[in-house]
């Protein structure tokens, strides 16, 4: 059990460091003009955490906890709504202001390539988190079924 808790803490730290490594170049290039830091970090952390729970639930200390699995069946509903809202808000901003609307100096030619990075990484992690948010309750229901029907599987 101690190893599973250490693994969970290490995985959470990995998700946070990964999100900071992806978002830090955006902060250094745009400063506070990029208003989607929170939804971006949220999408990265949700994607990495939920994907880990979908595929590696047996290594989690919460694998046999009925209340935790029950919460993970219904928790994704508000998370899905928030993620859809932030994705639609981001795409609306891109449609209205363009990909380079986040930069202070609009005439710098290097901004166009970096604007692609901003756009594609946000779209990738947002859609990936939406997919994992949809799949996690299905995985938890399967886990409940396995626990009831076969006593030693998760």
C-alpha cells in the first residue's frame, strides 16, 4: 500500500511538472496576455490523471475504494461542462482575434509559429481531456462489475 501511495504522489507531481513545462514557454512569450492558463493547466492535469486511472487503476491506492469509484462516476459531469466551456471560449477567441492575439508585438514574424504551438497544444489537451472524462465513468462501472463478480480483479 505504501508503494501505491508513493506512486500516486509521484504521478500527481509528474502531471503538475508536465503542465508547467508545457505552459511555461507560453507565459514567457505572451506574459499575462494569454488568459487561458487555468483551463490549459486544468486540461493537461485532467488528461494525464484520468488516462492513468483508466489504464493503470490497479496501481492506484484507491482501486478497491467503492466511494472513490462511485465519485469518479459522477464527478466527470461538471468537469466535462467546464472543459467544453473553456474549449468553446478559446476557439471563439481564436476566431475573433486570430492566433496572434495573445502577443504584445503583433508584427514579430516569430509569433506566427509560436501561435500554432499555443493553438495546437490547447486543442490537443482539451480534446484529450474530454475523451478521458467520457471514458473514466465507463472504466469505473467496469471496475465495480469486476469487483462484484470476480473478487480479486479491479
